[in-house]
C-alpha cells in the first residue's frame, strides 16, 4: 500500500471518529408547494465547537437558513433542540406553513441557565423570542425573566401570543 494513501486513509478515519452529526427532517405540503425542514447539529472536529444549521427548502429553492454555533468553549457545550417546539403551523398564514422551533445554546460549567432561542419563520420572515432558560428544582425556580421578542414578533400579536403561551414548556429545565 502506498504510504501517502495510508496516511490519507488514517486521516479520514480520525476525522470521522471526532465529527458527529444529528439530523432531523420534516416534510409538509401547503398551497405554496412541498417543503422540507432540515435541522442539522454537528460537532466540529477542528475546534471542538458545535454548529446548528436549520433551513427550509421548497423544491430546489432554499427559502431561508439559520446558522448558530458555540466555539472556543472550555467547558461543556449545550446545544439542544427543544423536542416539543418543532412544528409547522398553518393557522398564521392562510394555510401556508409557519415553521416554529426552539433550542438551548451555551457554554456551561455545570447546572447553569443557558440562552433559549425560539424562532418562527412565516413567509420567509424570521420572528424570535430569546432569554435564559428557567431552572426548576423541588426547592425553587431560578431566572424567571420574561423572554424578549424581536421587532417582527412584537408586531404580530397572534404569533407573539402563541409563542409566549409555549415559552414556559420550551424554556424550563427541571432539576431533581
């Protein structure tokens, strides 16, 4: 075996051993076509960081993309999709799907609140709520601050009310 080929093969194996990916897809149809929501979380083997890529594709067209990441973290990386937050809701746009999802993101050294980002994409426009997570134990709750809506969300009262109604279940972390 050629020594260059052996080195290249070893390099590829070592890269795949350190890089991991979690992917999720959701497909739906509405009056504007067939859509695919792709959520892809990857551990970066180069810097030890983590990247989240979320996008909506209709046909061969990329409708929107959201990318977020944690890098240069000397502690534990937290980047978790809130499972009950991922949905396509058709009540906000005359039967056209509005994509909603949330995730917790941060660099933590133990049981710490992290940032929660809750997004909606309606007709290609991004809406968001952001704040630290609520840590809930048997004794008490920490960091119960109201989330901050962005400009777009403040101006869409029905979507704001819907997302605020789901905020507690999405942002709360229970500690036993």
